[in-house]
C-alpha cells in the first residue's frame, strides 16, 4: 500500500493506517506504536527496546499528527515504558498541537535540535579491518589481481547503465587481451529512448500522491532531456566508468559505517575492504597518469593502438585539456568520496527529513 493510500485511510480514522504512518516517522528512534481511536480520543501505546525521553517522543508524535491533519481528533493519550525501572509505564494526555508548539499567543515551531550520528565501535572496527585488508590486497600482487575484477565489473557497469539510459544498448565484457574490461556499445535506438520516457512517465504517475516528488522528477526529466540532445550524454557515458568506481567507494564505505544491509558477521568489514581497495586502485591510477610519464604514454596508446581509453577521449575530444587535468579530477573525487560517505552517515537525519518532505502529500 502506498503512502498516499495510507494517508487517505488515516484521515478516515483507520487506526492501523495511523499507526503505520507514526511508525514510519518514529522508525529512526526504533519506536513502534499501537493505535486505537474512540470518539475524538486517540490512544497511542509506544513500544521500543530503548525509549528516548518521553518529551521527545511526544513532540514527534504531535508534529506528525498535525501534519496528517486527521479530522475529529481532540484528545491524544500516549503511553509508554518508563525510563525508571521502578515505574513500569508513563502516560500523557494532551490536545493536538500542545506538544509541537509553544503556548505563546503566536505559536511558532520549536527549534529542532540537529541530531548527528556517531560511528559505533562495531563501525570503527569494520572500517579499520577493511582498511588493513585492502592495504594487504593492494601490496600483494596475486591477491590484488583476484579482487581487481570487482573494480572492472563496477567500471564497465557504469558505462553500460549510462549508455542504456541514453538509448544505446550496451554489453559489458572482459577484455582478456589487455587484462581489463570493455563495453560493447551499439547505435542509439529511438525505441530504447522511448522506453526510458515511458518509465519516467510511469514513475511520475505512481508518485501522483506526492507533488513535491513529482516536481523533482520533472526537474530530472528536464536535465535528462538536455543531456540527451547535447554532447553531455556522450561525456557522461564515457566518464561514468570511473564515476561508478567513485560511487562504489562512497556506497561501500557508507554501508560499512552505518551497518545497513549487513546480515552476517563480517559484512561491514567486507564493504570497507571493497571501498578502500577501489579507492587505493583509483588513487594509484590517477597519480601515475599525472606523474609517471611512461605510464601516461602507455595509457595514451590505447588498446592495440585502435581504441582510445576513457580519459584520453574526455581530454582530447570533449574538454581539450591535458590528460593530467582529467586525472586530477579523478584524484580529487576519490579523496572526497570517503568524506562524502561520512557526511551522509553523520547527517543522516537531515537528508532523511528532506526525503520525508518529498513524500509528504
């Protein structure tokens, strides 16, 4: 059931829909609710392994109920486990808006304290373990070759996905002759481009209950169209090989730091190892392109003297700059990738609220 349908049910007084929407708001606090509605009184029971201060929970609940605009609710009763072991539960009764806003003659929203997350001990342990393992993989040549395939896969998928998005069917392959990868790209197809626009239109329809999200989709569709009818689509298709590697660095380090999508012991360390391993490979590659003339000459030769490499195409055909300039951009992006991953984790509350705002009706 979509959030828009849940919102409609909640405004009709459906307790389960109200509870689901409250749970979505309180999930970052690991709070689950049970809701009943009798007359104009909304009764809410809180369940959590470790409940925050009751005042904080009440403010979040009151703000969410005011946003939902459920008609007919006059009194709200909230009950939850107490922080005091000697007192099993606490109970608070208030009118809608009392907890969310001050009691001044001209109520203003209370300042929201920005919550920042800290890396847990498990997160630091996983990051350090992954860092050590990645250094060993980079230093020991046989092990480096074993995991080099991950970087090739990510690189070629970057080319493949971007080419498909701009209407060019593409197939990632392994380049056995030169020890890397190669993406076979076919001519641009009007049918594929049409399917991309159909997919965007379908997504726009599915998001019909979320006008803000639809606005973002319109903006993205406009940017896509501008890129499609300009050389930018070729530039992106060429650059997204290494661009996908930088993205993989950020994603792997973010998952390791946060612990998301980790189902088994050691998953966080594996994410960190892959992230750092890709980071070191790209740093080494960019550094050698800038400062190692022999390596740069070898790179400029291309594959068999026939196919130019990605950065050669970008430097000569599009940007008309020295190859070291493009390599320097990769170097900077690689150095920024771990920082971006950490900022996304630390200020998760900020972009979560932004996403919640897009999903509001």
